[in-house]
RNA sequence: GCCGAUGUGGCGGAACUGGUAUACGCGCACGACUCAAAAUCGUGUGGGGAAACUCAUGUGGGUUCGAUUCCCACCAUCGGCACCA
């Protein structure tokens, strides 16, 4: 029976709103469950069809938890500062505040139309002064703790627009807007020292329930490597010996005896030249060309290694021999010390460089004896063996030190230790850990962000804006473009900029940079919990209890693309607040899962330029919110990318209509099949939802509806239990059918049904009979039948007998409830 | 190049701990209803073969009574990082 989805959706959405069933309760006696999805950026394009995938998934979980008796917090808000809105404002001359308000209204309407069980009473918005006063306050905490500092960092600069650009606005080295050339310019910017937390950000991953690939990606991003920093004396023509040194970082100090040359980055040589060193002409040429190259060029695929001899020699502290110093762009200026000791016999890049420029090799590690490895593990031995064969002259694995003086005969591990001790004793090096992770550039020369609440005073240097003056709001400006001097548009508002120093009362200027949009999203999970306490006002200490009640987030779902930025920033931010004593847990999220992207029908990414974007409004209007919710979860495995197929929605709609038809089949009795099917469905859905196997959960409900249709009748009790299950996925129709069949309460207030294991057991099952492992027949038996009974039944089957004729049975494999295999 | 994931009908996908490969949905074909169509309902639907049977889970091997599942090698596709010392 067709139903009018628009009518019933409105009806139940109003009911949920007016009864407040989805409101989380502060100070409740029930156990808490904090369920979180990434809050969206309210863009002008409206909700993307991919958003509801994550939201529906955790909506199902939130709804189930409520029915299971938890006090559930499932909130929603807006991450609304950012570039697209600002650019839209620049283009149209409208206020970003207005544009944001409109976009939020659209998003909220769209989310409401899908029936999510968000607690809208806790809605937050990062651009709301009442919200960002906290973001500003927290920044000041970083500042007070010495973790926020100013440093000169390069920004992208468009030569023709004369403005700074975000990385995103630079496409292939040109300005996205005008196509003009861009270059890097140094600018003093605020930084936050996330690297101080690098170790803890890695170590604390250990105890978290994150999907393994998320952990791996964060570890790789932080990129911890342990090794040593070693100082090499340089021998420069016309300069006294030992007057200069170059430090290198290595993860393999044990191979120092094998270092046959040094390689320094163009950046390092550039530094030498700037300090007055006379480089040979070809060195100068090489360096200036290398520095001009964009990152894309320098890192392009399968590029031949280039380099040039610098003219400088270095002294290997272990062998005391002079070795040449080369310049090459494969060594990065930003990583480590910008220089390496090359050990061509034991590093692949050094090896290919040495081959190309005919530099000497010196073997200092012998692969471990096969015998030694064989003693441990066969697979390992094979792996070790193959790596030895493949590398030929270059062996990168661990082994035994040779040609290495006092290290000879030691294992790589032991040799590393001894070498570090030796370096320290001689005063030429020490153990050192480096990270790939760099400090967080926290300044933007933009309008649409939180103003950085600092004041610069000639006398007092940088001073915090006092808590009582927060929020520090954005001034009204005439133009939203960054200024031609590279300052943010705020710099032109002299009335706003010029102020008095909070410390000494003298004249002072405000910082005109704003914060990146990552700032507001780095602590928003706290804001939802804080929202109803103390009117969201200072001080932070007044939220201690409520944060203790709600934190950490029990389940956080979001996109893989946020793994190394938002997810890492917010973990860091929370850890910092934890150290300051403001939040109760060192980690913000106990569990993190990820959804797969929704692709266009042809399997490619949806994009406006391709015109293959699916509009959720149209889908909801045409097929109904429940069908869209079901399809978002049914379309494929939740964690994997899946193409959007409009036909899939047709099937969901049919399923809902079939469910509606069951109302006519309600009667006093039902068959065993229906009862069993119901309990099987409850079990399957319960388990699948927890494991995020939503696609098979939906399929289980379909199977049940098909069963009832075949059987023709269902009791009211069973139908009601089914509606509770269905309510997770299709809450509008489930409530409607519940009311139609006499229910007076919202389905959301019912307890989650419990299945009876006894009712799930089938009394007769079909068992395959195999001959030599091939299925040859089917028999009907009790699931726990004894082998003799099953054999008798099987051998009396004419189909099976045919195979047994004139053969001797060698073996019978019988697995209860699974298989009977007769081996001839 | 490194890391990670994936590969099953016409399509999206399912398969517990190794136990009837293709659940569920889409599509398609035929039938019913209809003047007709849509919608709906019913039946069928991996390939080959009249059938017995046989071949099929990216490819090639292996372990096993039995492999989509475990092991080895390879191929392809997607994602992340990209010369990280």
C-alpha cells in the first residue's frame, strides 16, 4: 500500500521536536553514551548526499542505545568559519555572517527532513561569538603555556592579485582566481607547538579503539624516527681546519664507518652562500635552480637523481678519512638537519646516487646468517633471504657489523647503542629523535575566522586580551580581500587595530591575523557537553563536573580525509586542556570509525564541475526520508566507497510499502516460521548494527518481511517488535504503523527487544551431502542429528547411492549442522 | 617507490570460526490484472549442455576430505604519503 511520506514525515518530526525525546539529560542516573559525527561546513551548495551516510549510521546507533536504556548525547552543529564563505562574500559583497546564517538554515532544514535524532537544544556554531570566545580563550591558554609562538613561515603569494593564498587556492603553481604566477613569501605567523605532543600522540593511540588504518595513518604522519645527530668537521679551501661543522641526522648511526660522502640540501648550501661562502659557479647554479623548483617538480615521479660536488670535504669522525660533500635536491631542507651522511652500501637512495656519480661504497653490515634466522621463523627467513637477493650490493636490513672497528661482530641493534655512546664520549654526536610532524601554522591573513586575541605593545611585547573582554569580535569591514601588503583585511580597520595595552595602558595594536578553521573544530566535542551548564559563560572550571560526566566521546565517526588534520589537532587540543586540568580524559574519543565516500554512478567522485552531484532534497521529496536513510546504509559495506544508484532507492521504497502491507496480516496467531524469523532478525540486526554491517542488517529486515508475506499472518506483538527494529532505520514509517495498530507512545520510548535463543533454532535443516568434496545431494535432518542417522539417510538417497555403487568408503567427514562429506 | 585496501552474476553486493558460492536489492524475461500502459502481484534468472554433468569468486601454484575464506608468487584497480636520511 502506497503511503504519503511527506505527510507522515512532517507529523513525526513535529512530535519528536515537541516532546524532546532526543534531548540528552545532564546529571542523569542512566549510563551515558556520547555519539558524535563530524559537524558539517555549511557551504552554499547545501547538504551533500554523502553527509547522511555517516549521520544515519550513528543515528541508528544512537537510537538503539536510547532503547537500550542509555542517556544518549547525539549533537549537531556548524563548523562555519572558512574560505568558501569568505570568497563568496568577496564575490557578492555580502556579509559572511549573513551568508553563513542562510546556509545554516538550509542545512538544518535538510538534516531535519531526514529525521535524525539530534539533540538540537545543544546546537553550536563556531562563528557564534558565544562559541568563539572559548576558542579564543583556549588559544590564550596555549599562549600562556608558551606553546603559541611567532615564527617566520612561508605563505603562498599571488603576484597579480597581491594577496596571500591558501594551499587550496594554488593550482599547479598558479593562482586559482586569476591564473597568475604565485611564489612563496616569508611572513611572521603564529605557530602552535603540536610537536611537543608528538610522542604522546603516538603512544596514546595504543589504548584507543580506532580502526587500525587510522592509527597507522596517524603514526606515519607524525613520523617518529629514532637515531642520532652526528657532527662532521668540514674542510673548506682557504679556511682553517675544524672551523666549520655540518650536523647530519641518521637513523643508522651503526653504519657511520660506511659513510663515504655527505649530501646536503640546496637550502643548507644556500645558507652557506648567504653567510659568505664562495661557492663554485656550477654549485651556485644548481642551488638556485633547485630552490626555484616547485614542490611538485622536486617530488615528481621516477626522477633521475641530480646533484653536484660542493667543493667541500668532510671528515668522517669514525674513519677519520676525508669524504666529499655533495649537494642534491633529494635531501630536504626542512627535515632533520637538512643534511645526511650517505651510506651507499646500506641505503637505496644513497646507493643509486653513488652509482650515478661513481662514488665509493663501503660495506659495513653483513646480512645475518640464514641459520640464525631459520632458528626463529620460516617465513621470516624467506623474507630475509629474498631481500638479500634483491638488493645485490645494497643491503638495507639489519645484520652484523663488519669493517667497523670497535663495532665489528655486533648486531645492528647493539652496534647502534655502542656507536651512540662512542659519539657522546667523543663529543661529536648524540641520540636524537625527529618527527615528520611540524608545528601548526595558526595564522591566516583572512577575515572570516576568529580574531587572534593578542595585543602588541611596544613596552610589553605580546599581551593577552583579558578574559573579560572576550569574545573579541570581528569588526565590520568594507572589503573582505586580504590587503596588498599581505595583511588580513582587519589591518585596514585602524579603529579596531589601535587599542591600549591591557598591561600598561599604553598605546598598542591588535593582532590582525585570524585563526584557521581547524581551531573551532578542535574542541567542539566539549562544547556540546558544556552547552547547558553555566550559560556557556566563563570560567572554564565551572564545567569540570559536566565534562567529567560526558567525556570522552564513546563513538566518533567521520571521514578518512580528516585523519591527519582535524583528528590529530583535536586530540592534541584535548591533551593540552587535560594537562591544564580542564578536561577529565587525556583522549577525546574512545572509538573512531570511518565511512566510505559515496561516488557517482560511474564510480568516480561526485563533483560540481562534472555535474554528477546528487541532491538529497530531490531524493527525500521523491522517495521519502526513510527510503533515503535505508539506501544510504544498504548500498554497500559502510567503510567502503560505493557508487550511488538511483535504482537502489526504488527497492527501499518497495520494501517500506511491503512493510506497510503487513498491517493487514495482523491476526491472533502466527506460524513458527514467523516467530523464528522475528527472533533471528532481532539477533542479526542487533549484532550487525554494532559492527556497522548496516547493509546486512537491512537485508535481514527484508528477509523477515518476505517471510511474513509468504506465511500470511503475524501477531500484533511480533509486528510491534519488528517496528521497534525498523524504527532505527525508518523512524517515520515505523512510528506511523505503530500508531495505526493502536500504539499511543512514540516508538522511541520502547525498550530494545531481546531475542530468545531457543526460538531461533531451526528444527529441520537442509544439509548438503558431498562425495569427495563435491555437493551431490541435499537431506533434511535435525541440526543436532547423530552421524549414524545422517549417514543412513544419505546413503538411502538414490542420487547419492549412484555414486556409492561399487565404491568403498574411505572416510566420512561429518560436521554437525554443516556438512556430510563421504570420501571414496 | 613505500604504506594500506579491494578484486565474486548484467549492476550494488552476501557468505559465521575453512563446510550447499551468488543471501538481499536492482535490472532483465515470461505470466496475471488492464482496451492499453504504468503500478502491483506471481514465476524464472551465473556460463555451457537436451540431460547426466561440467566450468565459474582477478591469474598461477600450494595446504585440506573440502578454499571466496589459509599460505606463496603474480596481475589489476582504488586510496594515502611521496626521495623523511
